[in-house]
C-alpha cells in the first residue's frame, strides 16, 4: 500500500523557516550565513524583476474579462466590491494610525533593521533589472485590458496572448517563487537574529496579528449592517448563517474552493439562487476586503516601527491602486501580497527587507483574509439581490 506523502502548507513552511532562521543564527558559521545571504540577494533581484510582469499578467486580462461582460448587475457588483475593498483599506489605515502607535514604539525597529541590512554580506550579487517600472506596468495593463474590452471583435488574438501570459506568470509564481519563499524568509530571519533585530520584529508580529483579527470581525459586522439597510435582514443572523463558508475558507485558504459552500450559505440568508449564482463566483476574484485590510494594516505597522510618516493622502492612493492590482490575484496562497509588492515599494517606499516582512506577516494570516473576503461576498449578494428585485424569501438556517 502506498504511503501518503506528508504535505505542509505554505503557512507551515513559513513558520518552520522563521523558527529555523532564528535557531540557525546561533550555530551556523559565517561562511554558511553568507551563502544564504547570496541566495537571498539573487532571489530578491528575481522577485523585483517579476513584479512588473506579474502586474501586467494579472491586471490586464482581469480588466478585459470584466469589461467584455455586459449588464447593470455586473457594473453594480464591481462597484460595490471595489467600494468595500477601498473602505476596508481606509478602515485599516485609520485604525492602524490610531492604535499601533500606542502598541508599538515608533522607530523601535529602525536601528536593528539598519544593523541587519549592514550585517551578513553575500559572496556576490546579481543585478536583474526589471523591464519596466511598477507604474509603467500598471498603465500598460490598463491600456491593454481596456483595449481588449472596448474592441473584443478585433482584439481576440491579444486577449488570448494576455491569457497565455497570465498562465506563464502563474507558473513562475507557483513553481519558482512560492516554493523558494520559505528559504528567502529563512535567510531574512537568520540575518536579523545574527544582528539582534529579531526580538522587536516578533513582538511586533504578535501585536499586529491581534489587531488585524479584531479588525476582520469589525469589518464583517459593518458589511452586513450595510447590507441589512438594503435587505432588511438581521446582520448577526446572516453572519451566523455564513459561518460554514468562513470555516471552509480557513481550511482551504482558497476563495475558489469555497465557492460552493459560500453559494449555498448565501442562499440560506435569503438571497435568490439566481443572484447568488452570479455574484458569488464573480466576487471570489474581485472582492478583496480582507486581503486589503491585512496588507494596509501590516504596511502601516511596519512604517510606524521604521519611523516612517503615515500620510493619509499617500495611503488613499495606495489603497485605490491596491484594490485594482490584486483583482484576480493568482490562485496560490499569498497571491495578493505578491501582486502588491510593487505598490509597496513604488508608493510607500518599502525596502527589500520590508517586503520580506510583509510577505511573512501576510502569509501568517492568509487564511483569515480569505475567509473575510468570501464571507463579505454574501453581504454584496444581499445588496445586489435587493437592488435588482430578485430577492426571494428563504428560511434562515
């Protein structure tokens, strides 16, 4: 009988990498740490090279797919999903700007991080320049996406090319970046431990995770309270009905895999099956409230510990672009954070080490963000059902 292979989730691998990186710093010789630093330098350059390609590969075909569909219901669903995503990002910003300075000492991580940056040096570096800047990639993605949507009859070949390019980028992320990501994070924590920067980082992790989990609960309650203004349903009862979908998303870490459960539970809240069948699969790719909340909260927290100013106008622009960039993020764990790295560097001024911290923080809460995304889809379905007069009375389980 064939023995089943042991499979460890990405979260598990990242947790192991962090623990091993901290422990290995006390036993590895300098030459071994320099070896891992060399890998980290090369991987970071490769990651920077792929970010603009990732933006074009995912944003352009996503815009083309949405634009080629017609109907007022589609437009309303997209607008509401984007409004909720943007609102969650700004909620995260204002909460972080208010709460985190009381929990985290501003600038506490700066000296340690600077020491880590000047600590273990690689044997050599390889510069891999990206083909274009992040902003150029975004503009190119918009031009290609809207061009395909506006002239579908003459842009068929281009649309097929964009779909093929997206497949290639998904392959690069799924087969190269994600498998090597734990080793990259191992190197980051190895370097920080060797230079004494890891203690403030771990304390910061715990505080950020606690606040973000509380924000997720608050966000879902707010979304269903807003939906209740349209549907008339009890928001807490609707949330209780959606709990099976939330639990399924926690286990699968996939919005797509949770669609059948989300669809059934949304119908149980009182939404017609016709409306739920349209809204739930669509929102699985365009509604990213939970992911946006995590990214913005983590970014604000890291900026506080780095002593960087939190400008509301800058963050509003960041959230507005983030809501578009992570639409149709790759169907792999951590896809949203990978798609946002360019914005973190280009708009907020994050360094390579900051981006690595963002990846580790995000993945540590990946399942909770996915669960928040799909549970909020039910609130959007209630609003759409009421706006378009297709609501049917259904018993709430």
